[in-house]
């Protein structure tokens, strides 16, 4: 069964991606989808397919990035319920965007991308510094991330209350959405996503050792500080780029890696490929539900993942509590 698990997951992802292109406020036949993908002549149907293709590709990339980032952070903090928000990365991106909108007059999504990524990177570096840098531990990193997140979200709320225009523009971005996807946005974030993915996959073996505890990791020859620094970098690059492109989307980086470990075991060399494939399935599936449930309008994908993720998170916490007992 294990031999067919990953190919089956990839097949499911392909099907969901095709459904994502075909389904929306305007239904498209398979012939229209095929024509728009491979014989684009600029007709209305072809334009719709092109827009949905960009949206689907961004969902694939962002979903994989969030899944890998969550996997890395759960191993780094030894917390199976950790996600990119735990280390303040989402808060850093959001604070940078609200600053760009309010004080610098940035209005386009392509402008948001760079500010959001810079904010995520800056907060990732600050968390690493406050978490002890060379003496960083999972608890210190989590505490530093939580404290910085609280401070930044306070700043965000204060700015948005004082500036109605910023509130109106930020309200759409902070929910998390794929609706503004474009080829330009994909091109801007793709190098970061590729670099972060390669780094995360390369850290699978040393993170396996780190997840066993400091003493065991040292006995196995792992370089703790170097591994943690590189893991922080990988998680920041991946989740920062995804957040920059789509806004902060919650629970994807938490739910999928947690669920994947239930059938792969804790070995990150198996968890990471599954998380990279199944996280886009969840993200695109939520986006499809949002488009269908509120026709002719739509629910943003961040709302749908939050609606799904809240009860799932409570269930996971209760299971962990029961397990301890």
C-alpha cells in the first residue's frame, strides 16, 4: 500500500487541480477547459480558464509551501500542533503590508508581495535572535514568536482603526485568498518557494535527529544550532512567500502534516513529500468549496480553511489530552 500511496496522492491532486480550473461562478465544459489550456484564442472562455489556471497554480505552490513549512516547524519545535503562525511569520507579513498600504501608498497585490515577504523574513530573523540564536531551543523560539505576534497584531489593529482606507484594503488581504492570483505574482514568489522547498527537503534527515531531543541528536552527530537556523530559514522563506502571495491562510500547515504522520510515521523523509502533495489538495479543495457555496460571489479560501480547521484543531487537542491520560 505504501508503494502506491504517493502516486495516488498525486493523482488526487491532479483531479482537484482540473476541477479547480473547471468550477467557478461560470461553469465550463471539459472542451472549453481543454481549449483554454492548449488553444487559447482570447475568447471569454479562454480568458476565464487563464485566470483560473493562475489561481490553481498559485494554490498548488502556496499549499505545498505551507505544508512543508508546517512540517519543518513541527519538527523544529517538537510540537505536532505547530504551524507557520506560531513563530510570528504571518504577523510579520501582515504588519509589513499594513505599513506599506497606510504609510507608503502601495495599492497593488504585486506591491504587497515584496513587503509581505520582507516582513516575514525580518520577523523570522528576530525570533531566531530572541530565541537564543546559538542557544535556541524549541520553547524559546515558540515563546519569542508568540510575543512578537501579539505585539505586531496590536500594531496592525491600531493602524487599521485609525485609517479607514487601510482597513478597507487590508480586509481582503488578511482573510487569505487566491482570487488575485496572476502570472506576475507566481513569477515573483516562485524562486523563493523553490529555494525553500529544496532546503526543507535537504533538512529531513537532520531534523529527524533534532526531533528526538538534543542529547540524542548530538549522539547521532547532528549539528543542532546549524540545523535549527536552516530550519527557521526554510520555514520563513516558504511560509513568507506563500503569505505574501495569498495572505495569511491558517490551519493548512497544521492539519496536513499532523494527518500525514498518522499513516507515514514520524520520518520526515516520508512526511514531507506527502505534505507537499496533500496540502495543495486541501487548499484547492477549500477554494473550490468557497466558489461553489456562495455563487455568484465566493467565500475566500482563508475563511473556508478556518471553518474547517477550527473543529479539527479542537479534535486534535482533545486527542492529545486523552493520550496523555
